[in-house]
C-alpha cells in the first residue's frame, strides 16, 4: 500500500504552476464547506461572524483515509477527523477540498491551501517548510514480515541480521534512528529503491534478507497473491505518526489545532473514529510506541 512518506514532493514549483492552482482547485475533486463558512469574504473570514476560513486539501482516492464514496462525497478517517476538529474550533471553519496528492502540495506552497491532511509524516524536509500540531491525528502500526521459522518477533531479534528499506522513506528514518539508539543490537539496512512490496516479500521468503517493515493491509493483500507459505507478520514494532501539515505563517491556527486534537483524544472522539475505521483504538494500543509527547 502506498503511504504518504513514499511520495516525494516536487522540490521546485514554477510561477506558471502556481498561477494554475486556483483553477485546479475549482475544477477537480469534491469539496465540503462548513456551515460556518457561508458568505466568505475576500480576506478569508465570514462577513457576519469573523470566523476564519481554512482551506484544507485532502485525498479523494486513498481509502480508508480520504476518498470519494459511491455518491461522490468525501469520506474516510481523515475526513471524519477534519469534521470533528471543525466542530470543535469556534473561530475557524474548514473548506475541505478533495484533490490528488501533488495538487495538494502545489497548492499549500502557493498559498491556495492553508492545510493538508493526507496521512503525512513529519519528515526533516517538511519540517523546514511547514508547521505541524503538537500531536498526530492518526497512528499507523508497522510490523515485521519474516520467515515463519526465523524466530524473529521484534527489532531486538534482528541483531546482526538484514532488513529491506528505501532511503527516501520515513520507515528508513525510523530504522536508522533505532540503530543509533541501540548500538549493541544493530541490524543491517539493505537499501533498495523502486522495489515493490511483492519483491520484498519474495526476498524474505528465499532468504535474501531477513525482514522488511510492513502494514497489515499490505501483508493481507500481497501474501495470498504470491501464494507464499513460509512468511509471518509480527506484532507492531514501530508506529508512524500522521500529522496535518500547515502553512508556516499560520502559527495561531497551528496552536488551535494542537488544542483541538488533544481535546478530541481526551474526550474519546479519536478513539471512536479509530474503532469506526480501523476496528481498534490505536492511540491506546500503541501508546508505548509513539514519539510525540503532550504536556
């Protein structure tokens, strides 16, 4: 399954592309404007209430996170979280646009969007350009896929062994950080590029390497297709944290987002949405694996 950290943003956006953004936003995808944003003025506030309108880009073909349903309406975990935040924030109103990933990045860089919610991680490059709330809105557990008789059930068990990973991904960052923090139990990262999930699994099955990181959905889809019988998936060993990505000048809004997300976690809303979309409460189940800290 393609994840948000596996897609590279365009490093340079030309002036011509920036001028096209408004047309792309108007002409593609689906949108959902909050009732609070009726009558929006030119400066992005509503004429009657002074509520600030935040233009949000999300996906339209990335189930179960952000996609179009049979009625062409935006739905998914990300979309439900955005609606919950919108309901919580009284001084802001969301205008949610369903777009493809590249259009979202072009649009936030040009100022046509204020925020992107697209299962994004805080990579070093993104942190140089954008700002993020204090806590993630989604957690994605990562497990190891290994041979059934390998005896491997954790990262500690990989000491001296090998694992596939692509250097441009966030997973690679997590693995290198683990090695740095565990000098006595390091594993070797076999750097690969453009290798499919299926090819990774084949390499583990035939003994080329010992492991790879995987998601449950990828494992459940790929292994039956390959017909491989000698693989297994471990319990979660790492967790990816997904954040809304915000324009760097909107620091007050970023602070409001941080407050809203903490409130939605504390009042059980994120738990309910996790159970709705993932059949589990990841914020509770993987609390010991997360990196973010709340005061």
